[in-house]
């Protein structure tokens, strides 16, 4: 039996979260003047820049010329989709729906996912965020299993299901199991389900969390679901995550933790999910999150945002792949990153009327060794430009503050100044 203090803490967590969820839309409707001007702090970014720092080139232009590409003909393409389900509640803000409505929304999403690949070579892997696993608010439906079943009906291929629960509540009348999920039509060799900021068997230790109990209570736990699959005789690591929505500093730390703990440099890796952040040039236009550098952190290691490569190759803007909000997409919050073993050939938004997000589909080919070298060099150019830009434009303030920002940036970027 739990000690009374644990019961009180769980009850307080539950009701504080519900109060927050109820008051948030009310505050939005009222348009509180104070909230209009709030800037959420970053670990090292700044919301206001001047001169040449205010005139940022498109992020994807900083890598230089796109190298000539060639692919391995003996390996099939990899087709990946990431989709935030909004718990099957539909495109609007709701506290609950009946099971029939949740199933209808998920069937619509399944059709959109199936449409992302030809019938003879369906989508290989699907990353899912905001998934309910037997929750009262969505009719006690295991949404990951339901989607896998619908995809099998549509494609004729069975999908293995792996779940990454990040939040559960067993208060009578408010029962919820919630998190991330992965669907794979290829064999899953091993799986690890970890909460960010917590110890997890089989991965390097986490840095201790600094937030106090009240912030931990109000914040939604975030996690990483890691699975190693076998595809055409080759192993591939898949990472599914959904990063912090409201606090850039915490989101940046989560991004750094993913690179440090979950990316194995010896294994081709795909990172998928709702990262709740956009590239730097677009970030400056987000009123409350203008200082956010989460995308820069995610791009500071071995991973490449698929959208950057396709944007550079085809000379298109990143807003082409906006996925949120579903009614009028403005921000490309959902992303797929990969190591240079995989070169993206196509990125497509999957429109949806059944969630508050659209989905994102990426078609990858396996790079030859010379292509991988050229692609890696292009990625390194992006990293160097980003590092120089942050050093020049974001390290403002008195000297102690400048040094603190530099130390934080160096830690997050793995010390990669070149």
C-alpha cells in the first residue's frame, strides 16, 4: 500500500493538471494582455536580435551546394510517417469523445497513412504521438493496436506494435494511459521505453532534473521509445518522441538528452515525432517562443532534418511542411531526422480532419559510401553555420551571462565548434 503522502501527491498532480487544462483555453479566449507579451526563456537563445542577426538566411541554404547523390540498389526504400493522434479526439479541443467517434477519427488517419506509399510497398514504420492506451476519455480504446489493425486491412501487411507510456492516471472517472507508439511492418529486435530525465536500463544515465515539485506536477512527462528493427538484413534504430510544448529551456534540454543517450553512432538511426519546435528563422516569428533553439540542438549532432535536404535540393520554403494547427497549418512542428546513411528523396504532409495535427511522410533511400560522405559534409556545413550564428547573435548580456550561455551551448552541441 502506498504511503499517504504519495496518494496526496498523485491526487494533487491530477487535479492541478485538470485545472490547468480547463483554465488554458479560458485564458486564450480572454486574451490576457500579460500573456500576449510573455517570452519563454531559452537556455542560450535570444528573442530579439538586430542588424544582420535579424536578417537570417533560410536555414537550409547554409549547407552550400547539394552534392550529387547515388543509392544502394540492393536495399529497398524506407518509408516513414509520423502522426500526432490528439488521442483520437479530433481536430478541436475536447476533454473526451465516445469510442465510435475515436474509431472514426483513427480510421481516417489510417487511410491517410496508407496513402503515403504504393500498395506493393506500404509504409515501413509509423511514429505516433498523443496515443491513448485504454483511456476513459476516448472509449477505452488501445489506439496503437486499433491503427495497426486498420493498416493491415488497408495494406495487407501486419504491423508490430510497441508502446511507450509516458503518463497514467487511475483516479476513478478520470482513468488515462497515454504516450507514444511505434508501428513497424519489419521485425522488431529489441525495444526500450524511457522517460526523459529518468534512469533507463540499457542507455547512458540521465542528468538529474532541476525542476521543483510544482513544475513537475504541472508538466507532462516526456519520453523516448527506442526500437531496433531489421530491414533487408540491415539493423536500424527508430526513436519516437514528443517534446515539451511550453517551456523552450526544458525542450532544448530534452533534445540534447536524446542525442547524448539514445543515438548510437554505429547504427543508422531515425528520429520521428512532434518536436514542438521549428527551425531558427521561423522560430523568430513565434511570439512566445522566439528564443527557442530546440531545432538547433537536434541538428547539432549526427542527425539531419529531412526537410532541410529536400528544401535545399528543390529550393522550397520549410513552411511547405507545416503540420499545425490542422485547420490552418502554420508551423512545421512534426519532423523526421536521420543519420546520413539515409537520404530523403521526398517529404509530404498528410492532411487530416481527424486530429489537430497533420501527418508527415518521408521517403528515404540508402546512400552509397561516396554519397554518405558528401551528405555528411553538407550537414557539417549546416552545423558550423548554426554554431557561428548562435555565438554571434545569441550570447548577449554581461560577461558572466555570456560565459554561462556558451558553456550551456557547448554541452548541448557536444562541444562541436567545427
